[in-house]
């Protein structure tokens, strides 16, 4: 049974959060790509070496999924999250290679009540993932819905 | 050995493509979410029934990954694709439930040469995924880089 520590009211624009790190193996990169994105540079070391990426690299969807896991484990699981309607930006800035140490940081950009639901608020968040060299490999900006600690009064 | 049928020049704005369909099982939905997005409504039937989704539903990243597999199998594997720098929009419009039959359609929105690389062109594509009821469950707009059949001349 999880306990909710973070409601919509607690997600203050400008606040940042360190969300831990993850390091994919070559086997994990190939396993994900074999299932969902079997392009040569994600599944075949030799083909990847000959590609513009210079070596095996993770599917962009794998990178997003690893970021999601960090977000869930280190924040959403303790929050009143109700899911997400989507993202307004997603950038794969650098290839992710086996053994890279990827750390995730989030920043709350904007917060507003949801007109249609007095018990829910919307938050816009930036996600930035960096590798061990300090290069940003992933940037996303997206929306999350969170239950409010105190629903808006009808007059609000 | 794959043969390239589609180069950048072949990707004409306004053209559409049917990219096949996929139907996730409850087991696949839970397996993906257990690894990457272990929120209750993606891994636990009972919790999902009590949630705003009304039943177990796929992680949005799973939906994107399933769309990617259709895109690779039915188009990218026969193209000169060099990967993607990202998306400018990603919308999870409806929940995806076990047994849903999801079909993917793509539309080329825009095409332009890449100033920095005479042998590569950029294409902006809309991805739309529908369920068996005709509801759109996923909409994405993003960029892909494709090798040109004929590199631009220096004067171009």
C-alpha cells in the first residue's frame, strides 16, 4: 500500500527533483529493440558501427521507457498521479550506448487547475536525462494530471 | 540483407501509408509496465478498475513502442532511415486495453533538405493509431532523417 506524499498543490513551478540513474546493458538494448524497434543500429553491433551512431545505441523509446521507470520509482509512486495526456516536445539529443550511466532530473514548469475537474490539477514538467559525460541525451516537456489534496470550491 | 525501396525523395508531403495492426494481451501490457511503468493502473487489474481508466491499460510508452514496431516492419525497414531527432507532439488520447486491435496510419506532413548534410533529408510525419472502435488512441508528429537517393549538388 503506497502512501501519497505529493498532491497537485505540492508541485510548485520552478522546483526540481533528482530522479536517480540507470545504466542499460547491450543485452537490454538489443532485447528492447528486438521487440519494438528492430532497426540495424539498435540490434546489430556491426551494422551499428557502420552507422552514423558509431556503435550500438538504444531505441529512443527504450530511453523514454527507462526515464519513465525512474520517474515512477522516485516520484510518481508517492504522488497522486492520474496519468498523462501527452507531451508537447520530445528530443533525442545524443545516442545512448551500452553502459552509459543515465541520470534523470525533472523541473516543474507550470501548474494550473483543471477547469473540467475540481479535484484534479494539471502540471507541465521538463524531463532531462544526462549521460556520464554530462551530455543531455533526452529532453521532454509534458503534462501530468494529479489529484488535488483539496478540491477547488465551486466559486474558484 | 534489406533492399532500400524508399529514399528521402520518395516521401512526398500529403502521402499516407497504412502500417498494419497489433493487439496487446493483458500479459504483454503487465510485462511492459512491470519493467518500465509500474503504476497501479498498468499492472494491477483491480487497481485499474478503480482508476479513471476503468480497467487495465497499456503504458503510453508501450503504445508508442507498439506503433514503432509497426512503423519499422511496414516501412522503415525498406527505407533509408537514419533515425529521428525527436517529436514535436505526442498525445495519448484514449486508454489502450487488453485485446484492443490497434491500427497505425502515417501521413507525410513536410519534407526538406538538410542544410548541414547534402546526402540527407528531413521529413515530418504524423502517426495516428486507432482502436477497433475507430477511436484515435495515439497521435504523434515527429521528424525522421532519410538518406537521399541523389545528394544535393553544392549549388543547391
